[in-house]
């Protein structure tokens, strides 16, 4: 059977919709005609079925007629398919075989999909970059604004804590403050000028014994101006704690609240030991340097607005450890203070100690004196005898305590001295004289616990007894000078201040003690106090009274000499053993 198919050039392709009826005709030599009719799409040709078969006819006329009929049907079907294609192209229904048709971007810019994707990525990255730049600029400005707010009036946390009791106090305490207004110390005017920023070109080091009133002077000066342009912070042996305190005083978070930290990651190649050593050694110092640099920018901006410098008060700098890290931190602060004092921006005031819970050490002053060019030292001492009597009487009246006669007040002041902390404690006592004697007894027992003498000491405590004997040699000299000065004043008929502490030059103390390294230890223990002019004196009148009671006991000089002889015997015994061992070694 021979089959003659239509030529491929006579059929035009067209995408057909489902459910379209299509007719295809074939002509064969054995079959007159074959017509296939289907309502399924051309994509499933296997489902086409023959709808009609005609028997073979020998009539040539009918065959020609049939060929013409098939040709007309084919042409009509082809023209219908062309019309369908035109309708699809002109915006008709989309073809059903969509996955095989090329699609572009949502918002096409060009005819290239790759170019559109690259351009979209570049624009997105640019928007992110500009947003990051804008955020960093805003964050830096916000940091400076927050630091500037820390120096606004009424913001300082130290002043707020100091005023909390006053705000919640009763009328009696308010009257107490009013009655104490006339007890203004002579150093208050100088401290007021420092806090107000009137003394430019210098930075100040306030030094004095514990309980001498340094914190009171500063708080009173800050209260007068509502702490405007002033910020206070306390030092701490741990530099991390000091870093946090500096951030609190300056209202500075050290960029810990920045969202850019989400995109920062430390190099994993760095070991844990390297990371820990970096944080411990360099972390706090670098953060303090950054904070002070921010403060410098704020001080320049604030000076243009108000014309006043900013004042930063560092309290208790003796709490820094006397090691490399502590000395480096103190040097960093001093370098900033020197630079700011030279420019007149920020006189940084460094306070030695504060209140009764702190001690005063002289080593920060000696250390800073080496590199000091613009540092002024202000000493805050005890009250004189007349001022202390006057203050104690008014303190008792303000606290509604029973009136005390002048003799009792004089004896109390003679025992405790002119230290404000002791006078405030005595003003609350019902029996001031008994309370003063109890303080002297407690101070004497504490002194003996620190440097008590042991007559028949063993060689294990020989070093401790060396320190004790050298300390008592110095204290005995203080007692002798105090008694001698009293006799001279009484013999000459001159007024005598019983609260005046005797002083000995630093070089003379080295000769008396014969051990120079013990002087700093006594200063650190608050047994003695070293002044700005390197004059050594007892730390307080209570120490002098306690030492006087011990020294005036019967047999004290013999006890001191016996302990010194015992120390010499132990040292000579050690030297004899050493010589004997060497002789045996050489004889062998």
C-alpha cells in the first residue's frame, strides 16, 4: 500500500488551544481518503483515532472529485490555523505550554535578563551602603549629644545620691544645714573656683587624710551650680570596673549599643590566650582613651556655646594598683589633664581620697610629680582647735542633743582632734567625753594589732618585728616632739593648739627608722600621713593619743630595746651559721 502525504511546506505551525477541533486529511492509493477528527490537543497525538474509512473506488471521476474536496478542506483548515496564530499574537489567550516560553524580569529595563539582575544588585547594595553611612553619622552625633547631656545641670549621679537624703529629710535636718552655713572652710573658695571652671590653665590634685572633708567641699561646690559642667567618678583597682564607671559618668556606652556590632567578627585564627591577654591588658586602657577623646570633642563644642570649660573629677585615685597597669592608667589621665590644661578646655581635677572609708596614699602624688608641668596641689587638713570647738557646739545644737559645757567640748576636741568625721560622730553621742575615750582605746588596740612588740620573738616573725620596732621608733619621736612643744608654749606663755600634729621631715624619718621601705607601708596603713612638702606626721590625733598611751607605759623603752636586741641575736645567729657552713665547705 502506497501512502502519499502532504508536503511539509504546505502546513504552517500554530500553537493550538485545548478543545479545538482539527481535521487532517490523508490520501492513499489503497484507501480513497482518511479523515481524523479529535477534540484533544496535538500534544497527545497517540490518543488520535480514525473516525471514518471509505472503500476503494475505481471511478476516476469520483476520485478526482474526492481529491478536490480534500484539498479544499486542507486549505480551509490551514487558513483557520493562521487566524488562530494571529489571534494569539495580537493579545489573545496565552499558550498552555508556558514553561517552554521565555520570560523576562518583573520590571524589565533592557532586553538582557543578566544585565537587569546585575543592575538590581548594584542598586540594592548602594542603598544598603548609603543607609549604613547615614546610620554611622547619626550614631556618632548621638554619642556626642549624650556625653554633652552628662554635663547638664542636675544630671550627675553622685550629686543626686548626695541630695537624696536631703530631699527626703525632715525639717530638723534642713535647719541643721542652715545652722552650718557659717561654718565655711577657708578652702571652699578655692574649690568653688575649680568646680566652676574659673581657674584655667591648670589641673589640681587635692590631698588630705581620710575624713578631712574633701568630698564635702566638692559636693558643696557642685550643689551651688547644680553640677552644671561637672562630672564625678570614683577610681577602682579593677580597670574594667573603672571603665564602666567612666562610661556611667560620661553617659557613654563604648559603642556597645551600636547595631554595627552585628556585622563584626573577630578573626578565628586568634587564640583564646591572645584574646584574653588583649582584653585584660589593652582593653580598658583603649576604651578609656576613646572615651576621653570623645570628651575632648564635646568640651570643644560646649566651650563654643557656653564659654566655660568642663570639669572632670577623679575620686580616690590611690585605689589604682601600684603596679604597671595602675601606673599606666594614672599616666594616661595625667597626659590628658596636661593637654587640656594647656588648651584651657577641661581642667581635670584629681582628688586623692574621700570620706572615712578611704585612705590617703602619697604614691600617686609622687608618681604624677615626675611629669607634672601644670599641676597644683591643694592640701585639705583638719580644723584648728578653735574652729573645731565652734563646729562641735553647733553640731550638737543642730541635732537637738543636750547642751555640753565648754570644758567637756575642749577635752573632747583635744582627744579626737579637728577631723570632721570624728567631730560629727561625737556630736551624736550623749556622753561625748566617754565616746572620745572609747575611740582612743579602740585606736590603741588596733595600733597594737598592727605593730605590737613581741619580746621573745621567733625567727619566723623577725621581719614583722623589724617593721614594728622601726614604726615605734618613729611614733616615740612624734610623742616626744608633741610634749616638748607643749612645754615650750606653756613656758613662754603663748597660746597652744592641742590638735596641732607634730611633723618630721621625710629625710629625718629615714634616719630614725633606718629602713626607708617601711615609710610607705606605714602611709598605706594610715598610721602616718605624708604631706605635700614631704613632711611626715601621725595620720590623726587619735593615732597620736594612742601612741602616747603606749609609749608612756612603764617599761616601754626596755621592751623596745629588748625586741631590737632579740632581732640582732637572730641575725647574728644566722650569720654565724653561714660562716660555719662556709668554713666546712672550704675545709673539705
